C-alpha cells in the first residue's frame, strides 16, 4: 500500500472512530474476563473449602459448576465480541475502504 493511501485511511474520522471504539470494547471485555477468571483462581487459592463443599449426597463440589460457568462465560463473551465485530466494526471497515478508494 502506498504511503498516501495509508495516510488517507489514517486521517479518516471513521477509521479513528473504529480504532477507538474497537480498542475500548476489547479492553473492556478483557478486563471483565480477567476479573472472572482471576476471581475464580483467587477463590481456589484463598477459600478452598468454599469450592470443595459438596452439593447434595453425590461427589460433585461447588467448584465444578462454577468452573464450568467460567468456561461458558468465556464462550459468551467471545460471542458478544464476534457479533459486534461482524456488524458494527465490519461495517465501519467497509466504509473506510470504500472512502479510501475514491
């Protein structure tokens, strides 16, 4: 790509908005995921008895469904990012490309 094309894209307000919005959203989801994951790890480290408590008369402990919930939460948060990327971010990218080809 030529330097003039790069400069033209970088100067585009829609590109600036895309970069700002995508970065902010990505960091927000990263922070949320880290809180959930490291919160689970902190509970394991500091309150093992809580997660080791048995549920009913069986062998399942409280930690198993909570750990499964962390995995499911990861899938959900990834789906949220993909959905927004496929709609809003891809549309902005297409507009930037269209305007840069003029």
